[in-house]
C-alpha cells in the first residue's frame, strides 16, 4: 500500500512547503500529493489556494503576482512560529527535493484559459527532469486530463472525485487513465474491487483516522493520502 502525504505532511507542517515534504520523507512516505498552478509570470508554483489570505495573510490572488514577489511571502508563520520564513516552492524545486526519495501526485489546479499552458509546462518539466515515471498527474477536471492525455500518451493520469454521481469508470476508459482518486467517504469494498478489476489503481483521500485507514487497506486500496503520516506507524 502506497503511503501518500497530503500536501506533504500537512498536519504537522505548513502544507506544500519544504518542511512538509521533508517531514513526509522523514516519516517514511512513499509519495506526496501537491498542488500546482501558475504565477502571473507563468512559473509553476506549488500552492493550493487561489488566493494568499489563509497562508500568507495577503489579500491577493496567486496569479496576480510574479514568482519573485510570491517568494518574498512568509507562508509558515500562520502554522506556527517555528515555521517562520517558509517560502512558496516551484515545482522544479520540489522535484529536486523528491528525487530518489518520493514519488509525486501532482494535482493541477483549474486555470481557466491557461489550462492548456499549465498542463504543457508540467509535462515539459517532467521530461526535462527525467521524472515522468515517478509522477501521477491528477485533476477533478475531465477536460484538463484529456489535454494531458493528448499531449502525452504514456503519462500516468488520475481522476479526483468526491461524488458517487461522477461517472469515473466511463471517464477512466475514455481517457485511458491509470488511477482513480475517490474521497474515502464514497468508497465501498465493492467499488474498490470494481475499479481494480478494470486495472485502475485506487488512491483515496484524505484519511486521518487509523481505523479508517486500516479498513480501506483491508478493502485493497492501492494508496491512502493523509495529513498525518503517523497513522501508518503500526502498519507492519
């Protein structure tokens, strides 16, 4: 079973930061999930929210600021004084940190008219860094995944969803996906077997309760995303 740190080890360090990714490595995660979007000057940055208020206390959207200005922001102090000075990372920086230590689940955030650009930039960077085989690209957005598949027939792709109404099996077959990423609340043992029976990996999110993680593991899920890596500590 693949142990996946949600935005790094975001329960014990500021999400999507160097500290969160280093904690994930330290605590034995196999993979981390992270969020990617574009800055105003079209650099790939690792950040979840559309705006900077929650993490940095700044009333600006991420895509209204250049990378240099984003890098000047402290996104750690809101989590705790010991994380003061944490900075927004670029995707390239995270890849450099992860090499030979972690695989990545890259969730590409919806970018509207720049959707195609961000997908292309992510795939190009993975090629440049020779890291494509260590990555799953995931999204809630079917059109975004379709763009990724049209650009690269081999890249691993996953559909994220939190509603049973989503036609995940149909979409997976249409786009030749490698995985589905359903929220744990909509999973049953039967559904897990159904997805896996079609050759799909099943990675579920975001599970912070050990008993629930154990149940899901018993159902045969391939990966579990958590904010707290220590829920796996007694796995063996």
